[in-house]
């Protein structure tokens, strides 16, 4: 982009007018209307530039004491409602005339970035004394035009006597003119648009600073009622050594960050060094947030670059760890021009992997104490289990961290606990899924397992209908739903032998199938019932009964998914029906009632509630009168 000679008939005495380079009108329109999703971003960009300038001056002062910052150096924000001006001032390195033209008169050129390339030349600086330079692309400054119809920048370079003023209305040209400034530094004056009054309110400006730049190390003040009021904390807690931070400070930061009122259940604070370098301070909440974590599936861990908040939409953790809150701060992560959409870089991928593994490691350590782990699981277990379903890389690890209710044990149990208690001859891990734990505990689906002392996991979260399909095995043991039938329990003896003999159901089974038709896939006997007459079972090759119910509730059709009706040949009702069939009596109504009873036992409604009620009433009338129902 070029620096053209001024057009003298369009400038004031002493001013120089310069044209931005070609296509600048479209570029500025992009910045103002498309690059940023929130107007308030302008303040983040200008504060970031001011912090960069202050850092640069501090860095150069390491080798030139004449450039030392004045005492009390800060970033100062001064709203003037009467004049409709908003001024952002700093005591930083400042800019010469040439730098103003080069850095502000050329779109997408960043003096910060150019300086960063020269940093390696300063060999005498210690690593911890290097400046934290945030800007990388040189377009953030132009976000000021989102709320201003004119922007003036008055700057004096450290080591120079003259100051210069850059001014533009963002319409394709700018002016340069001599100016006055007593000390080195920069003042950015925004002539605020009529529809941007909110940005002249000190309290609104303070809210923006706390949101986007709370932990920039330079003090940021806002003029309110003639006084400079501190607007940021100014200390990045995560960058301090763990030994210097108290539990109370961690809690205060956690509560401020997530607007929480409890104490964190776990605090993770570490610095990664080596191939990638970043600092992380993460918290696992001690209570469920007021906004359910189920309402959004994105991680909201905040990404900072050199203490400046960039975004909370970087997906630093997978969705199944979205309850984790905190900050990840890196030094050299590449960003795109808007800083709101991160480039798909290998660096970010490595950071995500490292942060995820660290959280998993912490949960694994905490899970060793059952009493400590239980509150966490009650709060966030349903979310964590989503990782079994959707994360191939971490599926087995998440399964190991998961806890479940059991048909035989009090409290929560792990899959490893279950495997350690498996009966001799038991080949699989069994589970039952439903909507309610208490209903599951009394389900007839458990009878045959309870009669043999076999443990069954009772699963009542929505995700429980999905994840077993993906996990399939744990510790080389297959995972099976008890509702899919054909569980081979014959190898495991009953704790008590049944008192009743089994009926001969050879003729009864086809009679039931004939009576029910396509409503069932087949009628068959089972050894997993003790006190109940019938139970429903799903095919082993398809979804279990709970998954089928969920699909029906959402209107999905399931062709070929008719259940099996399994009968208990020792139950007195089945023996009576077998006798009826043997004597040639019809069992149509009885078969329909059996099917509806099986549905009710599994928490479903009868296919035709009115007809079911009529058949039950007829059966009761027959029983009272001594005349059996057909």
C-alpha cells in the first residue's frame, strides 16, 4: 500500500493528506462490519495495542535506560460524554511520523509483529523479561471505526522531541500533522457515533475491560467522576507459582471466572514446557452450575495469549469435559486476523491433547477415593459418559472413570469393581437401562440374575442407552443388555432350586405367536424369570429395549424390531395357559394381556389401554365367578 503526496487544497495548514492503498475501502468495511461479531471488541484491541506498546518500551529499556517507563505507567481510558469523545492513553514506546504512516496508514501491517521478528537480536534480555506482545496482524486498531466516525492518534516516539497526529474517518484517506505531547506515549481519541452512547459510560467500559483484559499486567484505569478507577486485576493468577497462591485466592478466581458461589472440587494448575509451552489453571466445579451443562455441548475454557483473553470458543477440551472451567494461556499460538476464529494449527491440537490428558489424569487420581469422587460423579457423571460414546481415543479411559448403580451393591461401582466380582462361569458384564433407578431395581428383567447372585448395572441417564454399543467390551469382557435376551445363565446355578415344575409349552409357544402375530418376533421360554410370567426381550443384533423406546419417542420408525415375548414355564399362569391350549381352548385375549403386562413391567403403556382394561376386567370377573376367560 502506498504513501501518496498530500493534496494541498484538501488539507489544513501543516497537515499532510495521504491515501490508503488500493482496496482499502473494502478492507475497512470488512473490519467494521464483518471481522468482529461484537462491537465491544474495539476496546480489547486498543487496550491490547496499548499494553504491547508499554511492554515494548519496557523491553527496550533493558538495553537503554533512557527509555525507562515513568513511575505509575498504565493504560488510561477517559470517556467524555459531553464532547462524545473516548480516549485511550498509554505511556508506551510511541510512534514516529514514519511509524504512524507505516503502521496505521497500511492495513494489515503490524509494528508489533515486525518488532517480534527482531526480538532475537536482543541477546542480553532474560526470558522472563521479554515483552508480551499480543497484536500480530495490524487490523485490530481499525475496529475503532465500529463505534467511531473519526479516530485521531497522537503519538510521540521515545527518544524524539516531536509528536504527530494521525487522523482518519475511515473513508480511504488519513492525515498526518505535527502535534503536541509532553511525554512519550500514545493517545487514541475516538469521536463516538450517535448509536454508540453505551461506550461513553464508565461502568460499561469497566465491564468490557473485566471481560476481555482483566489480567493484563499493566494497570488499566477508567476516569469516573474525575478520578482514575482501577478496571482490571492486573495480575494473571495462573502465571504465579503455585507456592505463592493460597486456596482462598484460587477460590476467589474460580468464583469470579465462572460466576459461581461454591468451592472448586478440583484445582489443576501447571505449566507445560518443551515442544509446546502454555500455562493452565482449570477448575472442576463443586456443584452443578445454574445453567445446566446439558444446555450447550461446547467447552468454555478461556484461551489467553500472553494474558489477553482471546476467546472461550477454542474447544480446548472435548464436549464431555465441558463442565471444566478455567484458563489456558500460551505464548506463541498463531491466530487469524480477527483473533475470534483460531486457525487449525498443530500447536492448538497439541495443547488440546495435553490439557485433556491432564484432566483425565486428575480425575483418575481423584477416583481412587470413592467418598471424594461420589459428589463429582453425581454432578457430572452423565456428561462424562458422553466420552464413551463419542471419543474413540479416550473411550476406555472414560469407561474406567465411570461409576454406576448396581443391583447387588450399595453406592457407586466401577466396571473394574464389577469384573472383580463376576461369578464363576459368568462371561459378560450385564446392564439394564431405564428412566428411573427405583423402577430398574424392581424390574422383572433382573429376576433370573438375582436368583443366581449375578450383578447387573442399573443405568438411568439418557446417554446410557447409547454408549454400551460403542464400548462393547471392558477388560476383555463383553457388555450386554439383559433386555436383549438369550443370556446364557445355565452355567451359573440358582441359589435356590425352584419348587414348581416347568410346564410343557411346546404347543403354547406357537399358539401365542399365532394370537399376537407381528406384534412379537417370537414367543420363547427363558430361564431369567423367577416370579414373573413374561418379559420382553430385544434381538441381540439390534438396539435394546430402552433404545427402541427412545427412538419411538422421537418419532423414528423401527422396521423389523418387534420384541421377543419370553415366558416363564414354571409360573402358574403359564402352566394354566399351556393346559388350555392342550384342551383346545382359545387364548387370544390371554396372549394380548400377557404382552401388555410385559409392556407395563418395562415402563411402557399397553398398545390399546382401553382394550387392556376390558380384558383385565373380564379376567377378574371370570376369576371371581370361577369361569376362566378365553
